[in-house]
C-alpha cells in the first residue's frame, strides 16, 4: 500500500466510532481464533472423545462449551467452524465484488445501448430469488465441494454491487478529469482502470462489509437445510442444525454456534454501517486526491 493509502486508512480509522472499532475488534478476534484453531483447539475437529461417557456433557472446565451427542468438543468445533463459515463468506464476497465492480464499471462507462442491455440482463437475473436458485442447484448437486459453494454464492450475489458501481460510473464518466483523459487519448480500458475504479472502491468496500454478514447467514441457512457444508467439515450453521432437536437436553450445542453467528453478523453490519459514513466520498478527507487538483477545487 502506498504512503497516501496508509495515511487515508489511518484517517478513516480515526473517524470510526467506538462501537465500530469494537465491532472490528470482534471480527479480528473471531478471524484470529479461527486462523489459529489447530493450536487453540484442544481436540481434532471430528474427534469423538468418549461416545459412552462424554456425550452431551454441559459446559465445564474440561469442556468450556460442553460436548455434543457424539462426544465432540463444541469449543473445538466452534473454532474450526469459524474457519469454514468466515472463509466461505469472505471468498464469496470477494467473487461478488470483483464481478459486480467490473460489470458495473463497464456498463456505466459505456452507457447507451450497451448499458441498457447489461442492465436488462441484471433485471432478468434478479427476477429469480437468490435463495431459491441456490436451493435448487444445491439440492441437485449434493454434497457440493466448498470451492463450488463459494463460487455459487459469489456468482449469485454480485447484482446489487454492479448496479451501485454502474450508478457511480455514470456520474464519473462526465467529470472533468475523465473528459480530460479522453481528450489526451486515453482508451476506455485505461480510463476505467485508472479513474473510474479507484473512485468507486469506497462504496464497494461498504457493500462488501455488509455482504459478508449476509453471506454468513445464507451459508448457515443452507447448511441448516443440509445442502451446504457437509462432514467432515464443520460450519456454524451445520453445528446449529445438528443439535436443534436436542435444544432442551443439550442447549449448549445450539446456543454457542448460534451466538457465534449472531455476534459475527452483528459486528460486520455495525462495521459496514460505520464505513458507509467514513468512506462517503463527500465526507472523507483526501478523497479528492484521486482527482486532479483543479477538479478537486472546482
């Protein structure tokens, strides 16, 4: 990252509210704990410690989150489940943001008939509910590999980002610095890469932060239905589904995965809302640095 980028990142962090910083801290804790799961977890993710004597034990010093019906340590599975849930959500959002940003930038900068056709394609895709589309595909293709699940979720979630970027690109294509670049002979690809994309990254980052929470819930719902993540992997949604019929007798096996989902989604939504204010191009100091000095002052 350039010195200017680091400086702007510091200013953006300074503008975050205490609640947003706390949300970022929660996300960092979950991410770090999941990353270090092999060293933090006392057992292997699918290890059945003692199916006869240690099944469905309540929380204790030996097992802080208790054990499930198969005598697997719930704390261990929460750590490894975070790896799966957070990885799927993050990678799927990266796919969505990449496809949506490129698609929206091309449509917005091209304008005219190209823009009309590309937007009608998005309207057609939006006419099919995303959840129903995913359920239909995953029900026919089960068990689905994690990589394929990431691509399916990512490639069905880029439409809103594309529309957001398209609106930004439509406004930018008539700005003075873009007109000047065209007059100097810059081609469309160079203008989009050098002038349009840097100016739409703020809204894309905000949309991505909010989307991560939504995808965590979506993946949990799919795994709850039995068409998402499968054994031997563990995800928070799959853990929740596996223990729902034991809520009265083994509440800890349901509460802790559910609490992990709620806390993470709430943290991402809180951070996304704060970033929306901080990265607003009309409010963030230094945003005009993306434009020539005469444009920034005029």
